[in-house]
C-alpha cells in the first residue's frame, strides 16, 4: 500500500515538474473544454425553466461544440508550435520561446475564429440531422392563393339551353293555377 | 520576415501562466462567439442580437467568476495542499504562500541566495538553492489554477449565469425573442378577393 502511494506520489510529482517547466496552453484549454463537454450539458438538462425538448437540444449543442473544440485546440496549438520550431530551427534558444509563443497564438486563433466557424458549420449539420431546420408539423395551414383551381363552367348564353322563349309569357303560364279564377 | 512577437520573452512569460491563458482565451471567446452569431444569416435579427448578447454576458460571467474568485482561492490554497502532499520538499517548507514563492522566482541568482539566507535565519533551517525545486512549486500553482478554472468555467459559471443573465437582458430591453406565428409573419394568410 505504501509502495502504491509512493508510486502515485512520484507520478504526480513528475507531472507537476513537467507542467512547471513548460505550462503548455493546450493543457489548460483542453482540460476546460473537456470539463465543459461534461458539466455544461448536465447544467442545461437541469434547467427547469426550459421545456424538456429545448433542454435536450441545448445540451446536445453544447456537447457537440466541445467535441469540436477539443481536437481543434490540439490541432491548432500543436500545428502552430511545429511551425514556430521550424522557423527557428537554427537557433535553439529562440526555438523554445517561438514554440511556446506560437502554440499560444494557435490556441488563441482556435478560440477566436476556428472553433466558432467550425461550430457554425457543424451545428447546421446537427440541425439538419435532428430536423430542426424544417418547419414544425403543428403549424397552422396557410391559405393557398397562388395555385390554380379548376374553373367553374358558366353558360353566358342561357337562352341557348332553355330556348329563345324563356321569359316570353305564354297562355300555359296562367293555366292550372290555384286561386281566384275569372 | 518573422515578426519579433514570436520570440518575445515577455509574451513567453504570459503564455506560461494559467491565469493569463484563461483570461485571454475567455476574452477572445467573448468577442469571437457573439461575432459569429451576428454573422449567421440563417437566423432573424432579434434572435441574433439576443443570442450574441447572451453569449457575451455568459463569457464575461465566466471570466469574472474564474479570475476574480476561483483561481485566487485555489492559488492561495495550493501551497497548503502541497505541504501535506510533499512533506519533505524544502520549497513548500521555506515558502508559506504561493505569492512569496512567485516573488522569489523573479529574483536574480544572487538575490535568491540572500533571500534564502533570510528565510533560513528566521526558520532556523539550512536550505540551499539546489534544495528549492522551483519547477515543482510552479507546477503545483499552475495545476491548482487549472483545477480552479475548470471549477469556475464549467461548474460554477453556468449555475451563476442562469439567474443573472435573463434579468440583465430584460433590463437592456432585450426580451427573449418570440417564435414567429402565422399572424405576425410575412406569410400572413391572403384575404379572399371578393371583387374577382
């Protein structure tokens, strides 16, 4: 047991010394993004003021955002650091500083531009998958005024159907009627 | 032509501090994320304004909570924890507070020796400069700051911002945007043309 505690203590000590020698910005931002990916969706799911559907959707969006953020921070930070080291490969003293500074610039670029831009695209895809871009089914039906309806056949010349004497009184009009007979 | 910023030692010192990393990153998020919301053409103007302002206030809350409360508390407590974890380490015995150690780190070699002499005379110990593991002490400060940032940004900020942001947005005259209904939308049902 004492051995195990000693081993854990040594490992912790090594990690602390490593961080103390070079506190890489990607350690901090990736740790925060990972924690955000776990705790922020939980926080959204427990928000009782929101509707259950909205809560689930917000939690999923936050989780997706952090899923994008973690690899982006890593890629931008490490990529920029490698570039910085290549720029000063002949000067070992400046190389270490350039590596650290470029990693920080890479992380800043990721936070400021790359992650919001990638998230905008990724969330559009997520919305399409979840069907959030389509109008809701219970939306009231709109009156269709643009499409053509079948025209009603109206006979303008009624006399052709009923004959020419439609309104011409004849003696038959007055016979077989009830009432006073003269 | 390589910009001198890449090899600037002052920037290097800033990049090595967790507090500065968190402050700059959160500041950039507070500008970048609302900016991208405002650039999104697929949402209407009111929703854009509301969402971007909400995101901006959220990031400001994160920054205030982390930098103002959590990181300083964790930083102060770091040496207390370290003294219990590493009982034999001279650095945690010689310096009671992390601030004292940070001041010591910035001194020149000769100044460090004289400062250590002062500490030895007051403590009755005989520490030498080689006994002081600066990397371990700095690592302890940074790791506790990272832990504090996680607590502040991921756990406390969402809880604190929830009851705080909505009233602030209302005070600013930005109520939650209502969903478009057929009555107020552009696609209002057409009136029946009785003249036709």
